[in-house]
């Protein structure tokens, strides 16, 4: 096996009352290293989608239903309740409405509190993890952006504004919702956190020049597109820096001053549901704020949706199958696939608004991105869990 897998000797029987130390084994390409870690309260590390599904609670298992209900309620509110869309957009953080920004922060914080930051130094000591990182960088910063560029031109050759909005979406690598999709699919949480951090740093360095290159040099845009580095850096700092910093401080402080058992068994248990609550709230607000605009521009929305659906499905399964061929385990392959297929819609919206204006078609395309991504990605969560036994029989 070429990926990092974690094996706990204890079986979780619904109670988290074990208080002794278990031995954890880290394997890469047949190489293994052994270390002692605290077992109490740790979630069992699932290596396939079906077993991950069995471990989900009622909120998780019916997530698809809750998501579609949130979308439906949001669209109804946006179209039939006066001034809902405009009221939700009154306060903004780097182009994203404050209610949506709050939802994103609430969504990310519980997931990041679960990450075992204390184990990251050990993970980085393994050579194979750097192979994983190189694969992720290639898929996220070369394959995915050029795939979106090609699809944008193929589906929207006559709509320069919409095409430019899609290109901005394709360049924005996800640092938020991917944590949700990865967790539901049984991916590797620590590695996902690493990829989010790496993509965040690369985003601040590469997004602006790549956007200019894709729009001005390759696409010969007729607009004077000047992407602001400050907008990109501020977006990443707010939507990743705040929840990540809070999570790291929370984890090390509570585990040090209270106890590791209390943190793992009590704090995380009560905190966990807030991640999905934040997701549902964000979706509801997102659709409520954009519902009327989407209905009024339904033809443009449909034209934007087509290349987005193709993009999400193609990049997801391309990453999954290549990762499988390279010998990655299910947990790592799922993480790679969801990271490649997910996009940082809050950054794309912020840049589109700052560069082209809030009422531009580029902003509309960036806004439609998450409206299509959410149902498609939740569908891929269920699909990858279903095919996991067939593609990864050794797990």
C-alpha cells in the first residue's frame, strides 16, 4: 500500500470510554513506522466508503435530503420574500456577504478542530507523502484549470463574460467545503488539512498571475482584467486563517488544560454537528441571496451549469482513477479527488466582483459555481462510497 493509513486496534461500539494507549501504525509502500498515540475519542479510521457510511449519524446519512431542502427553501425565499436577496448582500467581506461568510467559518471550525496537528510532523517525515503532494499540485494547478478553460471555450464560445467567470472558478482551489465532502466520503482528514494549507499558500502566490495569463494571454479578453493580490490574500486569510487559527488554539489549549479524553470524547462530540449545520445554513443563505437572480437569468445559468457538471465529474474520476493506478489507498484517493473537484467559490466571487463589478456576468458565473457544485459533489460522495469496494478491494 502506498498511502498513509492509520489502524486502531480498538473497535468503536458506540461508546468512547476507552482510556488506554493504542499502537498506531503508519504504512507507506510497505514501509512502516510505529508510534504511540492516544486512542480515546479518536474516530475510527475508515478506509472504504461503505464503512464510513455506517459510522455516520442521522444528520450525515440524510445530508442529501437536507441539502436539497435548504436549496429549495433558499430559492423560495429569494423569489417570494421581498428584499431578501438585497438584505443578505448589505454587508460584505471581500465580496462575500457576511451571512455566507459566517456560515463558512462555522462550517470549517469543527472539522479543523478534529485534525491531529500533533501528528503532522510524523506524516511529513515520510517520503511518499511528498509524492502525494506533487500529484495534488499537478491536478489542482495544471490539469483542473486547463480543463475548465477548455470546457469554458467549448460550451461558451459566444459568451466571453460567462466564460471568464468560469475560468476564475476553475483557478480557485477549494479551502472550505472540501473538508466536508472528504469527511463524508471517508477520506484522510490530516492529509486533507495539509492539501488545504498548501493550496491556500499557492493560491496567494499563483491565482492573480494565472488569472491574468488565462484571461489576457490565452483567451485575449477584451476587458481590462487586473486581478488584485490583496483581494486574494484577504479572502484566504479570512476563510482559512480565522477558522484554522481558532481550531489550532482550541485543540492544544483544551487538551493541555483540561484533558485529551474530555476533548476527544465530549468537546468534539458536541461540536461536530455544527459543521453540517453551518453547511446547510450557508447553502440556504446562498440560494436565498441569489435565487431571484438565478431565475431571471435561467438561460445563462443553464449554459453555465453544463460545463461545470462536466468539469466536476471528469476531474473527480480522473483524479480517482489515476490515484488508484498509482497505488494510493482509498482514503488518499478520495481526498485527492475531492480536492481536485472542489473550488473556492468565495474567492472566485470576490475576485469577479472586485474586477468586473457585482452585477457583471462574470460575477453571475462565479455565483452559479457553488449552486452546481453542492448537489454534484454530494452525489459524488454517495457514488464514491458505492464504488469503493470495487475499485479498492484491498481496503
